């Protein structure tokens, strides 16, 4: 989503940079990225306490490749099977609602589940979960 849409605030997007980075703090998406502005910084990887992890904090995330394809966020990493996460899901299940922390500030999020957590745990060699910023969340200051 662009900075004008709920849930996201990104100076690079406001400056006209069209690269889509679906998973905040990781590399921009490959194929499908130009059409995926609505999915820019929609997901984030968090640690056990819900704190945002970036490739700078957690070097294995630098090897994470993302792609927007046929209605899915596709995650790939060397030596691993790909993981497909549906792009658009109605977020009406409060049992998966979580709070992530970006720069110490709370962000309303949705946990993408145990399969995604296991996949990320294998990649990171430590616990991690994939959260999606809730569509009703206020803008996230990713620079925090």
C-alpha cells in the first residue's frame, strides 16, 4: 500500500520509488513487484517477543527472495522449498491477531501461522514468525 493508504508510511514510496518490498526489512520483490504497490511492506518477520527483524538484524533474511504471483506472496530461500502465503484474506479471526513492535511502537498485526513460522525458523535458525500488518492498522513508521 502506498503511504496514503491505511497501515503504511514509507518515505521511499512517497519519493516515487516503485520497487515493492512485501516483507519489510528484506529485499524488494522480484517478479510481480511493479504491480504490487498495494502489498508494499504488508508483512514483517518478528522474533519471539514480536519485535521486527530486518536483514540487518538477522542476516539470513538477506537470502529471502519474495515474489507476488497468482494471488500469493511467494517466499524462497536457498536450499528450501518455497512457501506461498495468500495475499488477500479477510482478517476476521481475532485468535490470530497479534501485536508486533517496530522501533518499540506497537503495530496491529495478524500471525500467518505455524507453517510460516516453521519455515522461517528453518531459514533463520532461530524462532521467527511472519506477521501481516492488519488492514485497519494506522500507518507504520518503518524508519523507527
